[in-house]
């Protein structure tokens, strides 16, 4: 893997594949860059796709203390590397999924030099009912992590996102469970990026780049309501629904919408 160095000196590991205008993919909670490789493969025919390990994951470092601004700087470092490789200095497009979408939007709102931005099902909501319990979740997550209970933190997160208990019981014995436990501290980072889940309309209004918001048609309606609200909050937003998809979107179904938007 290649390495970009963030502003605070943290090494951020990334891979690149394909040929064409540069595109950076930003993963969501409990994910390393490997989760983005199938989508990268779908997009590599038209883009040089960069997938990276967010702070505290995979091959990247994790300099304390954490702050959302440091994660924005991490993404900025990868964007700078993506645009500067080969001396092109080319405009870089960004796609983020779930909390990675929130990070991509925050980077654009912070003035990071990016081109177009696309996101998939960012877990904001302007519905207080959907956000109910966010403060309790944050407090309990921090308590579990402070106690070193990584398994408990992962279980708390999975319950928060709606996983049934019978499915959760099976996951504890899955081969990937230890990997999820290793990433447990970064759940607090994702929680900080989401900032309680309230849709930051004033912050989003600072984004001047074109933004595509995509949501699945098979998930709860609040995802689509939120997606439309994000698209309305930015200055140049558009919204699309992918029929038959939920939060675990099929890369082959998502890629055509991204290729059209980034073209």
C-alpha cells in the first residue's frame, strides 16, 4: 500500500487502481479499505480509484487525541496525493458511504479542494424520532471503550443500527468478528463525525460543489427523506433512489449512478 501523511503526521495507507480522473472512496463504520475494493473495481474502467484506511484502521496510524478535523485532514492528504500523482494536479472526485459520506460532506464544507461529491445513505436525520437515544448511545459506547470492552462496543453499535439479536448471536462466532473488535475504538470516531445524527443544514449550505445523494429503495423511508433533505441543503444537490437496494448496497447497482454523475 502507498502512504499519505496527514497534517499531524499520521500515516494514512491507501491503494490505487484503474486509469482516468482521480476518485477517492471513503468507507463507513467498521470498514477498512478492503470493503471498498469491489466498488473500486466497478469504477476502475473510467477512474483512478483510491481506497484508503481511515484513521485507526488497517494500515493507517491513529495519533491521539481524536478530532473530526483530524479525519478531514486525513482525507485531504489522500485527495492531495490522488490529485498530484504523476504531476497532473487534477481535480479529485469523492464518494463516501454512510459515516464516510458524512466525512466527505464535512471535508467539502471545510473547504478541502474536491470536485464533485457523491454519498450513499448518510446517517443524518431531521426527524427527532429517528435520532432518539443518540446521546445514550454515545455515553454507553464511550463507557464500554474506556473499560476495554471492544466486543460490547461492537454489539452496542450493531443493536443501534437495528441488527436482530438472533443475527448478532451468530456474528460473535463469525471469522470476521475479531476484525470488528479490532476496529471498535473507531466507532467513537464515526459517532463524532455524525454529531448525534442531526442534519447539519447550515454546514451543508457551505458546500458549493455538485453533490449527488443516493439512497436505497428497499430500506426504511427515513433514509430517503434524509437523502432528499441533504440534497436540498447543499447549493447544487441532486437525489436518486436505487430500487431494491438497502444500506448494504450492491456495488454493481451503485456504480452506474456514480459513473454518470462523475462523468
